[in-house]
C-alpha cells in the first residue's frame, strides 16, 4: 500500500535526522560551586533544542500509518460492494470505550459496516476496548498521536537512554594526591535540559576534579499517558501491528470484487480467516500488543 511506503520513507528520513542531531550535539558536564551548601552542582550544559523537523517527520510517518488503515477500510468495502457504491463514509474504526456502543458510534462499526461480515467481526476484535489495557495497544497509540499531530507538534525530548554513572576524582594541590572520589547516578530517561542540575558532590577548595563517564542520549517522543517512548520502537510496533495483525489476515478480502473474480479463487484462503476468527472469539480479552 502506498501509504505504508510513504510512512516508511518518512521513518528513514526521521532516522537520518535523529542520528545527525545526536551526533552533532555532544553535551558537556560542568561543575558550579555552591559555597552556601559546600557542594558542587553537577550540571549538563550546551544542550541544543530538539529540531522541530523531528516531531514533524514523526507526525507524517504516523499519519501515513493511520491513513493506510483508512485506505484498507475503503478497499475492503469496495471488494464487498463494488465500485458503484458510495464509499465516502468508510474509515477504519478505533473505539476505546468498553462501555460504549460500538455498533452505532461514529467512530465504530458503521465505518466498516459494508465489508464482509467476517471482516467486520475481525476488525471489532482488534479494537482497543477488547484489550485488558486499551491505552497500551498499538491502535490506540497510533490514533491518539495522529490526532494530536493534527493540532500541534508532538513532544520530542532529548533524554538519557541508559543509566549513567559519572565518577568525579578530586585531587589536591601538587603532587595531586587523590582527596576523594564521588559518583553521580543519572537515571535512564532523565530529561536533558540545558543547565539542568544532575546531582551534587562535596566542594573541596584548592582542588582539581577529573570526571570519568558520560551520557548516552537519544530523542524520544514524550506524550501522556505513556511517558517517554523510543521513536523507532513505537513506529516498529505500529508497523508490525498493521502489517501482521491487520493486513495479513484480511488479505483474502483485498482482491477484486466477487463480481469480477472467480468465486473459487476468492474463497481460496477464506478457511484460514475463519479459523483465526474462531480463535479470536475464544479469547475476547487477549491484550493486543
């Protein structure tokens, strides 16, 4: 599907821009003396702002993935009803509310109500409200982030992506004997803001300090309610969901309209889908990754 291809192109562009930003933006660690508390503040400095092109490319990739599902709903309806039917109301539904009326909601079953009945049942089983944790499903993340991107840039933040230990060796005047050794732990997913304080070490006058260690950083999407998410884990999870859990089982229904297709060929793989649907019916609350 062309929309998936466009999403893949945007993902590659995002990857290149992200790598360039991380490579060209080394942060520095500085110490600021705080005589009032007899400590050095360990600060991160020279942190550049996240380029706006990164959340824009992320939004475009998400838009391509979400649009691919709507195009899928169009083709599934066209396959079942033919090109003469009015297809202006088709869309891939995303329904979050387990207590709502999926059958009549504007974002529910009506959008695919003219597809094959088995297709309708399968799409309903995919809905976030069928999951034990609707907010954690790939379909929920895709739909919510895509909707937010329509109105504002998604929040992309520079963070540490591993736990980091910074070691500070304090030496005295010549012959520079070691006076003390201190460590500052920077937890994983610490937001890196210019001039932010990472920790403290005791202040020793007439001394020198050598630092060992450093931070491993990356740009993560930082949206509620999920918190920081690795961009390419997010996109890969949604991509795999669409291609493997949505399109692959529905592929038998993406051919030509039955009027123009040999019925035997059209039914060739239907038994596989029927078997899958039967398995889904036995596990209505299985969490969808």
